[in-house]
C-alpha cells in the first residue's frame, strides 16, 4: 500500500468519525423504531412510578390504621384490667367489662377500603398510548437534548482535566495530548476501512403490549405475515405464547378482539381471549384444528367461558405437561375409621385442588366408555364406602365382574341380570320400609352402625333387564330419604337408556371419556359443550401399555359446577385386596330390615363363596382369558390363609390347591373343568374365566 493510499484512508476515516459525531449530535443514528421504543419505555416508567407512589401511599395508610387499632386495643385492655382490679377490691358491685367491644368499626371499615384499593391497584395492567408522528418528533428532541447535556458535561470535564495536567506538568500534558492524537488516528484508520453508518441496537421494550404498537419492531414483525408455530417453541416467554395462540386462532378465522397476557402454569399456559364476535361455542367447535396448529393433543386444549357476565371472555387452557404427574396417593383408611356423612376427595383438579363429595343420600352417575378409567373411579368410591362404620356396599354387575378386589367387602352381591333385578327389588323394598319407619321429626333416615347407609354399585347399567332399569330409576328417587343410593356406571347416558332421572335424582355426575351426545344429558344443560364441558375429547386408554387420558374426568356435584378437568388416582388391585382383607377381618357393618311390619322380598342368588373368590382373583389380573392354579392360589392365600396356605413351600402346592378348589365347587353344586395353559412353559393347569361365569348360569 502506498503512502498516498494510507493518507487517504486516514483522512476518510477522520471524515467518517466527524460525520458519525454529527449524526449522534443530531440523533440521526436513531430510526423511528428506536424513538418509538424509547417513548413507550418512558410511558411505562412513568406509569410504574405512579403505581409505586400509590402503593406506598396505600401501604402507609394501612400501617397507620393498624397502629391506631393496636393502640385502641391496648387502651381497652388497660381499662379491662383496671376494672378487674377494682372488682377484686370490692369497690364496685356489678360485673362485666365495659368498653371491651374491640377495635373501632370505623377503623376496620377504613382498612377494608384501603385494602380494596390496594387490590385494585395490583390488578391494573399498563396500557400504552399509540405512537403518533408528533410523539416521535418530541421523543427525538428529548433524546437530542439529553445527548447535548451529556456531551457538554463530558467536554467540560475533559477540558478541565487537560488544562489541569498542563498546569501541573508540561510533560504529562504533552504525553496525554499525543496519546489522544494516537488513539484518534487509530480510530480513524479503523473507520476508514468500513465507512458504514453505525446503527445502535433498538432498546428492548420493558413490557409486553397486548397489540403491536406502530413504528416498533413488533409492528415490523406483524408486517412480515409470520407463520403459526407450535406452542412449545414459545418456551417460557408469555409474548411468544400469546403470538402462537394468536396465529393459531387467526388461521381458523376466529374473530377475537384481544388476547391478554398468558399466565404460565405448572402444566402449560392459561390464555385469556376476548372475542370480537361469535360465542365460546364457535371457538370450541374449532379447538381440534387449533390444537393441531399448536401441536398438542385434542384433549390438551380446553376452552370455557371466563365470566358469566361477559360472553366475550373465554379462557383457553393449553397443556404442554401432564398436570397430574404428581397426583396425591390414596390415604390410608383403617377399618371403620370413616363416616359416610363426611366429605372425602375423589381426585384433584388441574389446579391441584381436591374434589370433596358426600355419598350419604347422594346418587352417583359415572359415564365412561371402555378405557376411560371407570374402574378407578368405582374403586375409589367403593374403597371409601367400605372403610365407613356407618355404610355398606352392595355389588351389582350383570356382566359378572363386580367390584373385583373389593368384592369381599360387599354385604350383598348380584352378578347376573336376573339376580340384579331381584337385588334391586330388595333394595327398593328396603328403601320404602326405611321411609315408612321415619319418625315424625325425621326428614331423612339417620345413619349409624346399626342402620348403615347402603351404597349399591351398579356396573353396566344398560345390561339390566327392563324391570331392573325401572326399579333402579324408582330407587334413585327414594335414595335421599332412605339413605339407599346407587352408583350407576354406564357407557350411554341417553334418555332411552337412563330415562329422565339423571338431572334431579343423581346429585353427583362424573363424566370421563364419553360420547358428545352424553354430555348435555349428564350435565343437565343443552349448551354444556359450548360452556367448556369437553369429556368427549378425552382419549380412552387402549390398554395397560398406554394410559392416555384414563382417569381424567369432569364432574357436577353440589360443590362443583364449573367445567374443570380433574383426575382420580389409580388404586392398584394388590393394595385394594389387602385393604379388603383387613376390613373383612375387622368386621363390616350389618344390614338389617327395619321393624315396620313389612317383610323383606326374596334375596338374589348370591354366588357361592368359591366362585366369588375366583372371580375376584381374575379381576385382580384385569380379567384375563385364563389363570393358572398357582396364580389363583396366590390370591386365595392372601384372602384366607387358614384354608389355602397349608401347602406353601411344598412341591405339591398346585395339586392340592386345585383339588381344594374342585372340592369347594362340588360342594356348591357347580362343575367347572380345569384346562391346560398351553401358552406357558410346562403347560400348567388352570381355569378359564368364561367357564367359571358359565357355571353361574
């Protein structure tokens, strides 16, 4: 490089630095976007100062009122102590402590007013003013004025320091001057290689605006027509989450006026949406498409009305994580330790809140398709019922499965359609007899260990006979007074199946994965789906290898009227079996007929004890096609070790258990042939479930 080239670069660099200084001095290095962000941040800082000043004023007034209240109480306590002393000294002949009325009501009222104001201030959300050309002009002038004052301060300080150095030492002044000239020359040389105007970064906004303000980066991004993206790509950024929802709703032509700031939760996001037109029903009708755009499951996107007084407000709930991954385990309930009149929880909500219900006098409807988790819910209800000292369980299942590992705790059972009809006839007569025995001052039968509440569990309601269904519907209407109630399980809640008894006779309605047509009937409202009741979107479990949405549900109870997703924990069969064994050994409440002069109808044909044990053993293994003698023996030993544990540790254990099973079957008048399980090594002997069920017929 020639000398002339070096001099040209140095001169060009020096000219560029002077030009950059001029641009900085005139604030020309800032674009309208820079100024817009500066103005918006200044608005936000002003609002924050105003909020903090008001909060401090409110807090100060509350503190002063608390001090006044404290002093007033101290004065009253002193007065009370003085009166006690005078009474002990016999100076007054009357009792009572005058002036002990507590703090002044006026102070409490003022504190309540200030606390209300404090809450309203905390709920306020910053709203920016839209940027206009005049605001941009004023903002740029403010930036320029601040720079002029800053430059003047720096120049004055540098000039003072430079003159001071020359006055103190000519050598030091000369050295600093030469160093400054060298630094400027290096900077000019460096700038001469790239003569691009400098553009500083845009100041970051200090808040999340609900809409993109004009002249800002957000507005520029909006002009680029961004494409929808999965909600998980938003990470933990509320602004990105709102943008993902906005794009997804816009793609499905949902007309919304505003999307408020999303709230991050332990399970995902809660996004408030204000509709411009239409209703929540239209939004819910396109949820499955919005879920596809956001890349979440259909059951992981929910919507419901957020304000009963404002139909335009809708709350979206988006699940990006399992909200029930850490649901509480079942509490340990010793035998006879509970009361059927006390509330107990049947699961937790998506927010982690418990779901308390009271079974005394309350009928229960459980609507669930296969794989929806009905067994978990029934087991939870039966587990609590059998732990009560004032309740008994009745097991009714026309499909012969019954309560499974808890079936031994049932005081009565009926496992065929015909026996179920007879059992319902018995329970109806019992309910009528109890009502007839009520005293003149009794509206409902009081429950106790001698007169326990009866909770009858009816599985597969559609499989009952026509007469059985009629009896069940009649019994639903008698349950509250008689404390003989039903827990009805069905896959179909239509009027043809259930009649018109759901709404007014079953106070607790639980909807697991079911059909859309069942939702309005079970909830009791024609527009239930549009309000956010979405159990039909829950995915049933295809098997043990994939839980899906099994156990999740919505419910209507006297305490719960909102469409909130909930979950009932799964009580494994082994634990349920141990609890059943413990409770039967401790003794269960007895069911007796009231002394009204009426006689009990003929009881249903309760299956022989050996058959009930074998069916319970199959239930603990989820009703497989067949079980080996050894597998059956493992269950029988836990239930009755005195009868079945004689051969533990011996080689002939399967042989002796098999012979004992056959002896019990023969004594019951039943013939069930054993078979070889060819799918297992050594082809052990076992029994088919179908053969045991067929023997009952």
